[in-house]
C-alpha cells in the first residue's frame, strides 16, 4: 500500500494564465485542490520537489497530506501538465479524499517468480504482457503500489486473466474478468519476428553500404578524369 506523503503548499489569491506564469517565475508550480463538495483551492508547490515526485514514479496513486494555510488536506493527484518541450511540470490537479470514498487509479501489474515458471526457465518461453497497468476502484487508504502476478508453475500456453489478479479488500476492476493480462508463448513466436527484423536491418545496412561505395567510386572516377 502506498504511504501517505506530506506536501507543503502555499495558497494563491490570484488565478489565470498571467498569475500562473508569475508563480512559475518564482520557481513554483500552480496547482488546485477540488472535490468533496468544497470550493476549489488554488495553491502552489515547490517546482523542484514536484518534478521529483512526478518522475519518481507512483505520483498519480499517492495520497498526499497537503499543508496549506495552517490546515492539512488529504488529496490525490488527478492530472498534471508538462511543458511540451522541456517536460517540467506546469500545473497539477488534486482531488480531495475523505473516509469511505472510492477513487479510480491506474496501478501497474508486476510479475514475480519468473524463475519458478517452467515455461520461462526450462523451455525458454517468453512472457507476453498484454496489460502493463489496470484501472482500480479503491478506497484512498488502500491504494496498492501495484498488483503482483505469481508466475510459479506457469508453462507455455498458460494465460493470466483479470480474474486471477488479487485485489485489495473492497477494490474492483472495471474490466472483463476473462480479459488477458499476460500469456506464456513459445520462444519461436517472438523469436522469428526478431530474427526477421534483424535480417531486414542487416540487409538495409548492406544496401546502404553498397550505395555509398558506388558513389565514392563514381566520385573518384570523375576526379581522375579531370586530372
């Protein structure tokens, strides 16, 4: 389960594009906290800390206790915007969370005990992952860091379905229980594709080299004729 993290913020009394630009020039990121039947609250965050949190992983599945104006508010990030060129954070939206509330979060799917899967360890099969993440409806205090699939005993041809995922108590998935999360496939299935791609790349490289050599020889012949 993701731990609640503390976050210091400063209240903003002005909103709008001009005000947001002014906040960014001060080395801060404009943000807003909304939801729970209350008025939206405009805040700003330290830019360096926000950048670290976003790129540190798990940002959108972390509940923060935000200290602002002498009060503490529990909220979860719902969205953030990045600069399209430099990728630094431009704005963050937070949703207030309360006890008994359910939120939708996208959590990663992890795979464990690959060495205990005969189809991978003994038969050199490949784990073909279909769903790297799943959307989970869960109480804020029960948000997991991820859902783990145990591959122990899995063989070539086996499939892991949504119904095989172990969820936190009270959590639900808005997916078909029979939807495929991953399959174990024979090595030749993906191996043949890789070999074909490598052969195509090698052939293209040889053709390019031949063209370059022909161009160099033609240039050398032309230079010789001018002497």
